C-alpha cells in the first residue's frame, strides 16, 4: 500500500526509547550473551532499516523472518549477522541469495538439508542454525540423532553449523510446566550433540525476562525492545521499559449531529442527544480494524469514544465540544494525563500487542525521533 505522508496519520517511533530498552535488558541479563535484535515484520511495524541502524552497536546480530527482510537490511548497509528464523524451501536461488548476502538460514530438518545440498549451487560458504522442536510444534528436529546427522552432512558439504536453537511456546505464562518440559528436551538434545555449535540459544523476550536458568549464547530480543510486555498485563516486568511507538491522527471534519441520527455503515450507532462528532483519516486498511468501534482515542487529553463502524479509510469519534480541524488525535500513546497503550488496544480486541503493531499498514507514515 502507498505510504501517505500528506494525510497526517503517523506512527512516531522513538529510536532512543528502543536503545534504552535494549540497555535495560542488557542490565537484566548480564554481559555473557549476545543480544540479537528481532526485526522481522518491519521491526514489528517500527521500520526494520531505521531500527536496525539505530541499535546496531548494541546487538550481535539481527533476526528476520524471510530472505526479503534480510536483503532489505543488507541493501541498506546493515552488516551485522542476520538469521532468517522461519523455514524456507531450499531452492538454488534462495541458497545463492543467502551465500551472496551473507544471510544465515534456519535448518528445520535433515530432509531439508539433504534437499539443500542436492541443489546445483555452491553452498560451501553457507551458515545455518539448526532448529529444534522441543514442543512448539512449528519447525525443527525432535531427535538428537537427526541433529547429529545434520552436523555430519553439513561438515561434508562445507556448510557451517553456526548455531542451534529452540523456541518456547509458553514463556509468557504464569504456569511453567510446559516451559520446563521444553527446556529439558532442549538441554538433553544439546548434551547429545557430537559437537556444540558456536551459538546455542532458546530465549525470546519472555523466557529471558521470567526464566533465568538457561545457558544462552544469544538472546533473541523482540517485543520488549519496542517497549512492550510480551505477556500483556499477565506478568509484571522486572524493570520499566518505554513503548517506542505512538499512533497519531487528526480531525478532518467536525459537526454537531442532532439526537437520533445514526453514524456509519450498518447504522450501528445512534446519537442519544445532540453530539459533536469528529472524523479521523484512519481505518481498517491501516490495520485499525472494525473491532475498534466502542474503544477510545485521546483528544486534548480526554478519552473520546469511537462511534459507528470503522470504515476502510475513516472513522468517527464522539467529541466533548467543537475542535478545530487538524486537532491532534492520539490512538496509541500519551496525551496529557492519559495514555492508551498497544496492550490496551490488544485487550479490547482479544489479541496480543504484537498483532496490533504488526497490523499497522504501510499507508501509515513512520516518523522518527
Ligand atoms: C519472533 C521470534 C522471537 C522474538 O520474540 P519476542 O517475544 O518478540 O521477543 C524470538 N525467536 C523466534 C524464533 C521468533 O520467531
């Protein structure tokens, strides 16, 4: 979608806040492990290139979800190691891209590695991290023999097994039964390896915050770098972090509506009295989805209800009084005394703060502080 800078619906991203959050995380985990910044999905909506460049000196590398995200970073002169976390089909073209851009791939099975070495392309400078499925059920090997066969095959083919990692399914929950079982399976597998790769890693934000006992060479830091609690409001953070993104729009139309008029598609809202109604240029095509009807925004520091269905490009809010066109409307962030967080939005929608930020579409301009 086309970025629309003339519309004044903008996501303000505070790069210093992201740096501060990484530094606080560093204090929490100590000096031992490298921190790799997870900047997949356009850095959770914050802008992968800008974020990566801003934090490059604080991290050992970056994690992305696919080759194109990695290429974008390389083309913008990000030189730190980049690991593609998701599985990809090992075609010759992908392998050639990975080796020429120095992008590390995740190897999810022996079958995958066998396919890879059969491709008509030189893979002798390729680096891989083996994924271990310790109970997430997404990608990876479950069996130490399979992992060892992968190490052997990689050795024969000149591929460097630089790392091995797993991913936890419940690190953000209070009940740690499943977490412990995953941890035990991963540790057992690591102990059975014929040779320990340079990087053994398992932690996302939540496991690093609330589970300290694992040996880590890399901490894969995602959501907390952007200032959000991975558990939403379930578990308390051991230190304060600052949300880096705020979402702001403006009033483009204000009118007094008589009692008994309906607003928006489906006529789902009816005014109970004479009401000041404002219109804002943001809608579900921006990722501000229809479920937001009934939630609030902030105008002049006061909560204002979203009334009527959110349409594709615009939505209406109930105002306490007339306001001039161009008046700032805060959808995520602080305005005077009050604040709306991505987690508040997520709770309203019955989802997680990650999803709220990732859904913000490219039409919303990112502005950097
Ligand atoms: C997305 C992702 C992370 C980062 O998770 P956060 O909860 O945002 O810290 C880490 N590891 C893997 C494998 C991921 O897919």
